[in-house]
C-alpha cells in the first residue's frame, strides 16, 4: 500500500498541475481546453520524470477526466513531443493509471494510448479516480490529499495560474512585462490578484525564492549570476533579500544544504 506525506505541486499552469508524493509516486492532471503553450509546459514536466531523482519502478497517475476539448494542433504537438520519450518511460514507469473523460475527448485519449503502446502492460485506463487510486495501492488519505491539491489548482483564477507559470520561467519579470505576456493590463492583473487574495510582489517573491534555492542547490554559481537570473538589481540586494526571506545568507544556506546532502 502506498501512503506518505503531503503531495507537492511541482509545476502548474492554467489547465494543468504536476505533483510528486515521493520518488516512487508522481502524477498530474489536466482540465479545460489546453493550449499549445500548456502542452510545452506539460511535456517539460514529463521530461523531469526522466531525471535521476526518479528511480525505475515509478508509479504514475494522470487524471484527464476534466478535459473538455483537445484541438488537432494540441494533439499533434503533444504526440510529436511525447512519442520519442515513450521508450524511456517504459523503462522507468512500473504502472501508470490514466483517468480518461467521457465522450469524444475520452475516445481521443484512449485512441492515442492504443496507437502508441510505449508504456507496456503496466498502463491502464480508468473512468474514476477511486478505481485508479485503488489499482495503484494508494490509501484513502493519500487519495484525498492528491484530490485536494488538484481541486485547489483547478479552482485558482486563470490570471493567477498564468502568472505563476510565467514567474516559474521568468522570476525577474516586472508587472508590466507580465501583464503584456498575459495579454492584460497591469491594473487588471493587480485587481485579479487582489481578488485572489495575493499580490504581484508576493507571487514574484515566492517564485524568486524557489528559483534561488534551485540555483544554489545546483552547480556552483557566483551569487552575482544568481542575482541576475532572478532580476535583482545587485548581489548585495539579492543577499539582503534572501536573508530576509530565509533567515540565512545564500552562502550559509548553501552550506546547510550541502551538509544535508552529504
């Protein structure tokens, strides 16, 4: 039986979320009407499954029950990007539960799986999340936690989804640049964020902190380079901000991470 800690939303967009419960259990969900930009981000999440952090024998659950429409362009793009990855997935994934929607969209998803049988016998289609969780051996608490995480992202206002996806790739973007990318005005974006109980400053700070931690964990990088990657005015500004957010300087935080990984 699979049980464990709270699932973590490792990545998300306006029509999807990816989560990880442990190195052995990951998954995701997609809903609504995905766009080409969403497909590229989703496939980026697929690629992260192939990282050394995930050992062979991975259990995966993909919930597509909320999909309303898949355009031919989206389908073609997804197939072009994913099909070359299927042999690697077959070696990595022990079992994958795929929850498909009713109607034409469900038939398209099922047809894709039948046409490209790259995941082998451990790949199974379901109509309900309950049956999928049972097949994977997840306990009720795990199933409830994953469902709550997915539902929380589905209910997040679209402007906030879009902003979070943008900040994940461009943490240094300012609000005017973010508004242009999201095809709205800075004032409208601020209003939407305020209605969602957050602000651009809070969202950017959270995205910068996550990006800073990832950069500091990776290959040794000068703090000036990290500051520039985050859109900070200077190294001293970055150090002061990081200490304010974490209670430690970047150098001391990095030492602590190295000690944990040793």
